[in-house]
């Protein structure tokens, strides 16, 4: 059975009240959720850098290992050439072996130089890594504090929030999809999250622009969905003003001379 306009407006207004309460619960948390997320992202970035430092250090250690192996190989060749040099038959062979010895000695010097450079880079990276680890440690402390603070706030309203979310699901079932999508779109664009409002004191309860008397009469009838001409919010009804009784002022008696 299709719902009447009045029922749709009532369902929308009910959904708005639930969402407004949820908004107020989330508002209490302030910027904490964003701060927690920012810290998590920051720490993730630092940890990626830590991994990069460790990878670079391992790569440099492998490089040192290869240079040390090259030195050992060159030393073996030097020993071999020295033995051969003892058994040369002419100056030409002697000079050739001497060149090979000089070449291997140069290889050893180059490898030692590269080992020294790699060790220096490792020391620098280890210093930077230690500093970075300290930063991560401090940021994790900040994160723990923020998460604890946020969890305390969440715990205070957890039961109410769960109930409201359950109520919201039930409320949404009473609203057709097309109307629910329009409601959500208006809510996203509204600064205060209000998509459904009442006319209060002759003005829209969302943007506070005046609603003409004839339009108010149409809203009261609830025969069609009416939106504010200025902000596009759905006008669910007109809130009747309760006039306060003003006590009559006492007349001041005037003395006659």
C-alpha cells in the first residue's frame, strides 16, 4: 500500500531526528577521529621509510661482502703470480706477471675504498634510522593517547549509537529509495546536516528565510512535498507559535491637585 504524503513527511522527519542525534554524538568526538587517522597514516609512512633504510643497509652489507670476496680472490691471484714470477724464463714473462700483480693490487685498493665508503653510508643510515625509530616511538605514544581518548568518548555513547543506527535502518525502510536518495543528497550539501525542517516563526528552520503565509498553508495541508525556495530543504510542517500571556500593565494613578 502506497504511503500518503503526510506519512512520508512523518517518516522523513523521524529519520532527520535520528540523524541529527547521531550527528551530535559524532560532533562530541570533534577532530579526534581525523587526528587518529592522520597519526596512523604518518606512522605508516615512517615505517615504510624504516623498511627502506633496512633494505638499503642490507644491500650495502651485501656490497661489502662482495668486495671482501674480490679481495680474497685478488690475494689468491697475487700469491699465484708471485710463485710464477719465481720461475720466469725471460724478462718479458717477468714484466707481464708484474703487471698482473699491480693490477690485482689495484683491485684490492679499489675494493677496500668501496668497503670504506659503504661502511660510512651504513653508519649514516644507522644514525638516521635510530632517529627515525625515536620519532615513530613518540608518534605511537601520541596515537595511543588519542585512541584511548577517542575510545573513552565512543564507549560513553556506544549503546545509544547502536540503538540509533538500528532505529535508522527501520526508519529507512519506511521511505522509498528515490526519496531517501534525495534526502541524503540534501543532507550532504547542508552545512548543519538538516535536510528536513519545520517552519518556525514564519521562517525555514534550515536557512531562516521567510516562508509566505500561503505556502505555510500548503505545508500544513501535507498534500504534497514542499521544499524551501531558498535552500531546497524539505519542509515537513509548521510549528505553531505559543503566545505568552502578557500581564496587563498597571495604570499609574495621577494625583489631582
